[in-house]
C-alpha cells in the first residue's frame, strides 16, 4: 500500500480515536498542516496522547507523518514524485515503586522515495531504576527488524536492540556535576551497529560574574552499511569523537570583567571493505578532522554610561582525508571590540568592529596547492536620537572588507579585495496611538577589485550599487481593524571599474523596482481574524552597453492573499492562508501560481 494512503488512514484514525476515547482530564494534542507551494504539496501530522490509568500506570502514544508531492511542470512529461516518512511510538509504563519503573514499547517507522522503501519495527521491554536520588540506570531490550525495498528487490534484516544508560548528577557545595554514559547496540545479521558515548559536565557559579564551566564528551561507534542500494556488499565504518569545552569568567580589581575559554573537537573515521569486494571508485577514505578554539575577553563599565568589551579569538583546524590533494589546514586570529555609549538622555551610540586573518595551508606536493591569507575587517555603527517620545532617528553605518592574498606566484593574479559599504537612516514617527509612520533609506555599494589588474581593462573589477527607499504606514481604525501600507523604491546598477588615478565606473546595466503592498487585519470577534492583502511589483532593467540606452528586461507581479485564523482557546487554533500570484517577464509566458497553507493545532 502506498504510504500516502497509510498517512491518510492513520490521520483519520487518530481523529476518531481522540473523539471517542479521550476523556476529560487526559492529555492529547493533534497538529495537522498542509502547504502548497506552487507545484509542491506537503502534508504533516503530529499527535501526542497520554492516558493515566492510575498513579502507577501510564500509556503514551506519539505519531508523526510527512508526505511531500512534487509535480513536474514540463508538458508531455508529467511526473509525480513522492517523498514520505512517518512513524508511531507506543509506550506503557508501570511505576512499581519510588525507585523502579518498567514497561513495554512498540514502534513502527517507514520512509519512501522514488521506489526506495525502508520500514523498521521495534518492540520490547524497558526498566528505569534510581540507585539513589542522584543516580539513575535505564535499560531496554527488544526485537528490531528492517525491511528495505529497491527496484522490486527486498533486503530484510533483523536482530535484537539493546540500550543502556547511566546518569549521575551529584552536587558539591553549590557545584553541579553530571556524568552520563549510554550504549546502543543493534545486533543485526547483516549490518550490526554499536554506539557508545560518555559525557562529563561540571559547573560552578559563584555569582553573576564569576563562574567556571567544564564539558567533556567521548564517543565511539562501529557500524556496517551496504555499498549501494542494490549492492549486497558491506562496508564498515568506525568512528571516534572527542569534544572538550572549558570556560571561566571572573570580575577582578576596579570592576574589570575577564573571561577565557577553550574548545577542542576531533573526529576520526576509518572505513574497511570485505576482502572480496570489487573496486569501488566512490569509496570513502579514512579521515581525521580536528578543531581548536581559544578566546579571551575583557570588559569594563565606565561612569554607568559607557561599556567597553574586547575579545581575541584564535582558531586552528585540520582536515586529513588520507589524500595529499584533499588535505587542508586552517589557522585564524581575530580581535573584535564592542562599545556602548549613553551620551545624553536622548542620544546613544553603539560601535563594533573586528580585524582578523584567516590562513589556509595545503601539504607540499599537493596538486591543489592554494595557500592563501584572507584579511577581514568589519565595522558597524548605530546612532539613535530621540527628538521626543513619538519621533526618533536611527542611523546605521557599516562596512565589510575581505582581502584575499595567495602565496603562490602562479595564483597571485587572483589576489583581490571584496568591499561592501552600507548607510541606512531610519525615521519613525508616532503622531498618536493609532498611527505609526516610518521612512527607511538605504545605500549600499559592493566593490570587487584585483590587485594586479588595475592598469588595463579587466572584467574582474566590478561594482554593484543599490539604493532604496521604504515608506510604511500603520493605522489602527479601531480595536478590531488595523491597516498597513508600504511602498518600496529600489535603484541598482552594475558595471566594470577602471583605474585612472582613481577608480572609475563604466555602467553595464541599471534596474529600477517599484513595489506597493496593502494589508488589512480585521477581528470579527476576539478569536476570529481575517487578513486580506495585495502586492504589486514592477521591475525594469536597461542595457547601457549600447550607444542608446535600451529597455532590456521588464518584469511585473501581482499577488492577492487572504488568511483566516480561528482561535478556539489557548493553544488551539485553525489557520488558513491562500495566495494567488500571476507574473510575467519579457520573452516569457504569463505565469500563475497558488500558495495554500492549512494548520490545525488542538489540545484536548
């Protein structure tokens, strides 16, 4: 049976189950979603149900289902593509004492994609035991079966599944310590798996400014897997992982706050094949990935008006794939700062910036030798002035600068700057409680220039500029009705740059965009909201490479939208939204599309 039919039957079964079985006082929650994004259709279901028979016995049911349909828009080759997955979990728990609880579980999961189906079922027993108040032991043992299907061929596998978990969380004089260990074993006939993990955590908090944190994780796993969907041959992956995190902060003399931290992670993957395995050109090689991160920060508040914080961060990474042409190392250092200033009761200023270097190294003899440094500079400034409680001005200014420098003489022609500058003032005016007016301007310029290609014409040197204006009006007619209007104008141009004692631009094209949006929010009653909307957009683009300026491209779009929200009570609602879009571009056919969204969340 196709899974989408199972999805439909299962959802309706759950609905009838809730209506007929769920009594007052029991916990049940249903979530249903449907989304249509043009030719993509998505169905989702989530269901939780808890039945408490008595203080010692509890039944829990969880289910989820996802179904995605993608239709082809090509005429004469109409095809549907389904991708589906879902599952059901049932758990019965009996608490025989304050320390011991045990029970049984049953689960079923399935997934399907273009003829590749995987179904898995598990059932067994479990037990949770509190050795004492701070130590807990959990185990589960059961049967686990997997059914794989591809191209009409079935590949079953089965065995037992065992899960062991031990947790210990003592507390020593205000310090929190925790130890967790778990091991999961899938003892299958063909592709067995085993995974172990240990976590140590320690935290000591003396005050809001003084603390010490430690985290260590060690993991190991061994799993077998098929070389391909149709292959009978099995490979083995062994993985080990280590993670270490240390962080401390402390307030020292004169109110200075310092912090230091170190992070480390390392993952190792080892792959083996069967002795008689044929050559596999896509075989994954052994690899080791490691990463170090060290940081130091320093902060201080001055006169209760200024706060300064600086930080230095050093990172180092290594990627070893067992192939000299793939291996790579990375090293970086960065200094950044943040300054907050309350200048007056009406003026405040925020400054932030950073300067850093990222270096990439390849092994000697690598055919992909591309050692390089990237110098990075970031800056951001934000100024706020309050003319009065209903009128304010906010100005944002920022820049980004990347300078890429190759070590190799052969690649040095690729040395380049990538710079972006942004200026954005924002005015906000609230003449009364019902009205809000805002005006936003934005100017942005992005320059890409190559170090050794300034004297001659080069298409690599280019600039993209953008300027926009956004006018927005929000007006509340009454407690039930709100109106929103927005108009956006955007100008963009693009061209090459030439060096004539300074950078000079030759435009290639320019583009102008107009967009108007109307929206209304109307509440019939406190729990029903109706929201219609309309958007119009027009875009024209001119080719400036010709002798005479020519309209090279045009585009327009109309969108009508309607949404309806019905709130039953807290956390229970139905939401419906629909958008119809029709648009057309030069030398293209008129395109019409619909977007639909349905949502239901209900707590019983």
